C-alpha cells in the first residue's frame, strides 16, 4: 500500500504538469513541467523525500525498461536513420563528450566548494 501511495504522489504531480501544459500552452512537455513541480515541492518541503523514496528507488532500478517503447518506436524511422547515420553518430559522440566534460567540471567545482 505504501508503494501505491508513493506512486500516486508522483503520478498526480505528473498529471498536474500535463494539465498545466495543455491549459497554459507552455512550450515544454508536461512530463518536464511535472518534474520541475516535483523538484520545487521537494525543495520547499511540501513533499518530503521519505514520501516517495521507495517508489523512486524502484523506478530508478528499472529505468532501462522505460526505454523499450522509444527504442521500438525508432524502428518506424529506420530509413531516416540510415540517411542521417553519420550526422546522428557525430552528434551523439560530441554531446556525450560535452556531458562528460560538464559533469566533471561541475563535480570538481562542488568538491572545491566543500573543501573551503
């Protein structure tokens, strides 16, 4: 029952994000708006981490499962992917390195701040 209650909290916030997207025509996906709302609720203490910790761990442990639909959906665009294979590969490699660099710099910055 506890997992259901925790999942319901996350689901309600996600639905609120979707509704805000449709009503206010915000140029962000509703799921992103929901994540921002959840982040704000966690920062303000409106939602305590203990209220969603178990279901969050469960969802993170099974994160790969959520990529299956998008991976299968790519099969509909095999022709486009073949035409743009080199461009897509270059973009993936470059952005991967950018993410690694930014993450490394961020971690170093945080470590320096903590050392002070």
